[in-house]
């Protein structure tokens, strides 16, 4: 059985860990609220881009520009699929990262049976480490931190690199794999294709009348710009949803850890008081024994 000093040291250590967990939880709560606000902005921006793009496509046709058209492939030639995995840079968020990596490995195996080679594009340091430990080669990695203010500038940089890969023929398709936010504490791994663009999935109902459209400059350049902006908006939206899911998962993990610590502290306090009471009882019995012995000697 542990001594009173050992239990006191253990309790102090648990209190120190609990204080740290509360600090992490407080920061995650702030970042969760911030990313939730960014999510509404990202959704509005994506809808606006889709509206403008649908208008341009209605006026100019849905044929893709040369830079975005599918790459011609031979019958037995393998297709290179870029797979963007959106993971966190840090841990302490349950199975947020491991579940996504497991999904990515599953998608990789399915695509391999379809004569497609997967090139992993890792946006998030934690996922990159997990992929490497699982023996997968990283085609391209980029650090887009989710702990600070979410910036669309970093997403534009990532899209610029991906555009260069696509135009050079290094990748023929591009999918995004991320944790889609459902509600607090709930997210689902989701994979969507963004290259070549799926223009048929655009909601034409949100587009204004094509007759009222005013275009300054080359319409085809506007069309290509809006297509790439549509892809950037989709990646940005996926990144924001992933960030919201990450912080909600971390909040739940911290709550669970704090609850476990409270439970363990309660057990140790009971053990502490039990041992302390036993020592007090033992001391009282020893005093009584000494008094009896003295009384017997006096008789």
C-alpha cells in the first residue's frame, strides 16, 4: 500500500496535469469559436464563387479550358491521383487524425485496384508523420497551421503548387480527404474530387440571369480564373471544416481526460483518508495500550 507521502505527491502531480489540460481546453474553446465564425464566411464565399461560375458557364458553355481539361490517357496507362489529406499539426484530439489516415489508406487501396496511383499531398504535420510511419511516400507536404487565424492566403499558395503539378502532368486527378463537420463532437471523413472540376454539380439555381451579366476583359480568362477560384474555395471550405472538427474533437478529449483525472483524484483521496484514519486509530490504540500497561504496573 502506498504511503501518505506517496499519495500526496501523486495527487499534486494529477492536479498539475489537470491545470495543463484546462489550459489546453480553454485555448481549444477559443479556437473552436473562431473557426466556427470562419466557417460561415467560407460557406458564403464558396456560394458566391459558385454563383458567378454558374453564370459564366451558362453564358460561355461548360467546356473546360485547356489548363483544366482531363489529361488524355492510354487504355492501360495508370492515372496519377493526388490525395490531399487535411490533418492537424498537433495531437490530443482523439482519433481525429488516425481515423482520417485509416480512411486514406483504404481509399488508396481502392484506387490501386482501379489502375490509379495515389500521390499523397499532406497538409498537416501530424498526418505526414503518420503516413511516413505507415511506409507511405509523401508526394508533397505543406504546413497550414490551424492553431492561429485561418488564412486564405496559405490556401492560395497550396492551390498554386497544385496547379503547377496538374499543368505539368504530375497528377491527373485531385481529391480532398478531410473530416467534415456535422455538429459539435461529430465529424465524418469525406473525400471529394476537385480536379478535373465537377462543373455539372454546380447549383444553377443560385446563378443570376446570364443576360444581365457584365464582363470586363476576356470572358475565357474570367472563366478559367473562376474555375481555379472555385477549387481554392472548396479547399478552403474543407480546411475550415477540418479545423472546426479538430478543435471540437480536442475539446471532447480534454473533457474526457479531466473527468478521468477527477475520478482518479477521488479514489486517491479516499485512499489517503483511509490510510490516515488507520494511522490515527493505530496511534490511539497504542496510547490506550501504554495506559493499561502503566495501570497494571502500578497495581
